[in-house]
C-alpha cells in the first residue's frame, strides 16, 4: 500500500540520502505535500488571473480585435452625419382660457385642464408628432431630397399614405427633442448627411409648430363654439319651459304671488290669530267681571262704582233721611210723609232696576265675547287648513322658480363663455419663441472616430476579459496539476506536454516517436516530463518505486498507453528490469509500438493456449520486455480476475524489478478496478482540457472503493505555458546549446 505523499515537482534536488531510511523519506515527502497544500490555499490571485489570461489569450484577443475591427469598419466606412440644433422657449399660454375664475358654475377652461408638467410633456410630444412631421416634409419638399427619395424608390409599390408614413418615420428617427433641466428651453435637433438640411429642418420646426398650434386652436374653438351654441339653444328652451310651468301653476292655484307680505292667505291667517288673541283677552276680562257680579251681586265693584247707581243711592239715602225725619214729626197718614215714602220707594225701585240692568248687561257682554271667541277659533281653523294647502303649493312653486333661476344662470353663463370663446379664437399664441437659430454644422456629429475607437478599445478589453473568464468558468475540465490535486484530492505526479511543444535548442519530437520518446529522444520535453514522473514514483514509497504499477485513465484517448510505455522505458533505462503488460484486452495498442505481433499474448496465456515464455517478449529497448494483449477475448474481466492472472503477476514480480500494466479506462469498464487491488500502485492519467472534474473525481472514487493503492495522477497533453513544465522551457535553450558545444568539443 502506497502513500499519497510526494515531493514538489519544482524541487528536483529532493533525493533520498544513502544514510536516510525509507520511512524518513516518506515522512519528509508527506510533510512537503502538506506544506504545498497549504501554499495552494495562499496562492497569488493576480498571478492566477494572469495565467488564466495567457491560457485564454486567443479568446481575449479574438474578442478584442473583433470589437476593434468591427467598430473601426463602422467608424471609417459609415457616411458622416451632421447635426444642427435650434433652442426654443416654451411657456404656458394663459390667454387661451375661455372660462374665467369668476365662473360660478365651476366649469374649467382648456388651459386649466393640464398642470405644468403635463403641459410641457404635451408640447414635447407635439414637436415630435407625425402631423408636424407631415407639415415639415411638405413645406421643405423632402420627397425630392436624396435622403428621403430612396425610401420612395424602394417602396414604389406601396400606396401614397404608406409612403408618407414611412417618410414621417424616417424623419422622426432623425429628430431629437431634448428639454433643458430647470428651464423653459427646449433643444430641437435634426441629423442628416446633408449639413444644409440639418440646419434647415430645426429652423423650420418653430414656424410650423406655431401654425399647427393656431390651426389646432382654431379647430378646438370651433368645436367649443359649436358645442356652446347647442347648449345655449337647449338651455333657452329649458328657460322657456320653466317660465311656462311657473305661470301655469300660478294660474291653476289662482294666485299671482305666494311670497312674503303679498300672500293674502297668510295675512288673513295672521290677522285672525291676532283677533283671536284679542278676543280671548276680552272674553277673559268680561268673564271675570261676570263671575264677580254673579258672586257679590249689587255689592260688586262694577255695580257699586257705576255713576248712575251711585247717584241713585245718594238720592235714596237722602230720601230715607227725609222720610225718617218726617216720620218723627208727622203721623204715618200724613200726606206729605206718604208722598216722601212713595218717592223713597220709587228710588229704591229705580236702584234695583239699574242694578239688575247692569247684571244683565255684564252677562250679555260675557256671552257676546264668548261667541266672538268661538267664531274666531272656527275662522282661524279654516284659515289654517288653507295655509297648509298653501305650503304644498309653495313647495312646487319654489321648485319651479328655482329651476327657472338655475336655467337662467346657466343660460347667461354660456352666453358669456360664447363671447369669451369668440374673442379667444382670434388671439395668436405667443408662448413659443426662438432663442437660438440652428447654425450650419462644420464637423460631423457621427461617427466620432476618436471616441468610437477609444470606446472600442475599452469595450474590447472588457469584453475580452469577460469572455476569457466566462470561457474558463464554463470549462469544467481539469486544466492544471493544481486542479487535479484540488478536485480529485490526489497528489500530482507530473504533467506530460502536448506533442509539438518542444523547447528551443532540444531535438524535435515527431509523432511517430511519441510512444518511445524517452528512448528515441531522451532530451525532449516529453521525456523530461516522464523523468519527473519516474522521480516522483521513486520517492512515493519508503522502499522506492512500487514493484507493480497500473496505468489507467478516466476516459479513452487520454494518453494512458503513451505514459505507460514511456514510463516503463524510463525505468528500464535506469538499469532496472521492467516488463510492460498490455492489460487493455478490449483495445490492445502496445505491440505495434515495439513492432511485435498481437498473439500470443496475455489472453493466450490466461486461456491456456500459450506459455509464459511465449508471451513475455524482449524488446529492442534494453531491460524492457512486453506482454502483448493477445487475441481479444469475449470475457476480459473474467480473465483478469482469475487465479492464473494473479499467479502470472506474482511470477513476473519475482523476475523483474517493475511490472507496468496498461489497463482500460476506469469509467465504463471494470477491468482496472479488478486489477488495482493486486498491484502496488495506481497512476490515473488525466487529459488536459478534456477530462472533466466530475469524471476525474469519479475515477479516483471508484478506485478508492476497492482500496486501490493510489499513487497520484498525471496530466497529459498539457500546454507548455504553466507550472514547472512552463519554467523548463526557459532553460531548455541553454542546456541544448551546452549539449551541442560538448558534442562539438
């Protein structure tokens, strides 16, 4: 079982000392791997970004140059466009109101329908409206201008209305309305390849805008006048009908006026109320007199205080005194005495008669007052009923009068508005004035060559950077040895460069020499990379390089066979006996490299059709033998898991220092997982920019599930611009020249 520890690839000087034990070497390698892992966590981000840009430089330069070239072509090949600007001042026109603030009905005028913000938004929309565009096209005869004439020629099959719409659309596309902030000023600009037209259009727009406003105002007032005339006619008929209903109601109820002091019924009711009150007072007084006379009789003050009664009483008292005096002197039969007594009786009779007359008169006055009160009550009750009926008539009468008054007010208000409208329709708007006429432009407005090129450079740089980072972010493949260690959680044993990435000063490596690069071109960059892997293997375990090594990959065509052959060759060149077994029984590829036949081979031995001596063949590489795969069997996994294969592997261990086995890819085939537990170390080959992170991680996980002794991974077909292999090319020229000098000397 091997450890995952290894030396740093840059530290070529790390070699086990003759006095140091294998355990100490393993401990040192493990400590160095821990230090390197910590260093990976503290890597320089700016350097990583720079390396990323170098790696994605073609994307960066492609986007950058594409943007710059496209913008340059557009800038230098497009037709120059000129732009001229007229500055207008637009204020709210308060003279156009057709309804004054004194309007009692609350009808709003035209100008009061919009607040200030809406007013200006409306004016800006009018300046860029199609009706105004039609007027300017007609005024300037733009149909004959080359800029617009092409539209007519291209759309000759369309109707005149459609052509006019297209011309207006093209005109408005080149027209720009821009209000200046916090002011009443508006910039009216027009763009055209013709500098004269660019000046002429903005100077024409204010005049046509005023004319359009006047026509719109006139049409609006005509509509208002037409509406007012109709409303006035309707209100006149309503006033006439209201008056007729009012007069008919008065005639029907038989009164000319039912209001205030002129109301006879109300006056009569009031008079009766006053008379009744007075009669009640008189009746009360006479009732009191009557009760007093009735209770006290002749002694009542009203009787006693009567002048006639008082005189008669005085005469009677005097006569009584006279009779009393004569009765004391004369006899009762005395004529004079009898005459006086008769006179006294007459006075008493007259007094009693007067008292009785007074009592009768008081009673009669009381009864008359009572009858008067009763009659007044009856009259007042009748009059009250008439007043109640009068109230009902007055409600209807007041409704008719109020309706008449309202209609008269509306009628008078509309007549007043009619006059104001007639006056306002004759006014000329003075809310638009030209503050600066458009001048003929001297320089093109667009394209702005310097600005466009600067923006192209900036956008190209930003776009190139973003594209490079995006492509790198979307690239899920393993690109560096750091990615291999980070995502697969295994140490990296080295990186094998891509074919053609030979350093200057070293022999060129041809494609035919790729599988035997360490033998045919030992100074090539690929050979140097294999030497790094060999060194890592020698230091991977305490006892040196593992005896049995399995080479596999996650996916097909990732270079595992090339690594296996070159690794076996490099071990053999180190004076070690090595045997290379082509364990890929599904797609054998080792025997053509050494110009050997496919059979007999491993499958022949495992099926009993060949001996070990027949399948183990020496090669032209010193100390290196191979075992071809043999004929492709129908059941490779059964052969590789057989006891005969394990026995064969044990015998080879005893005869050779190293046994290197090339097996099928891990993903999709179980052959490698079946062999891995029986060997000393497993190396997984990962293809640069091809093997995805998930595939690499899954391959190592599948091997870990069977307790395979993982040594690490090898990155194949790597670009020579990063890692320790990238540093190697800076020294290759020097060492190559030194080698040439030594040969010449």
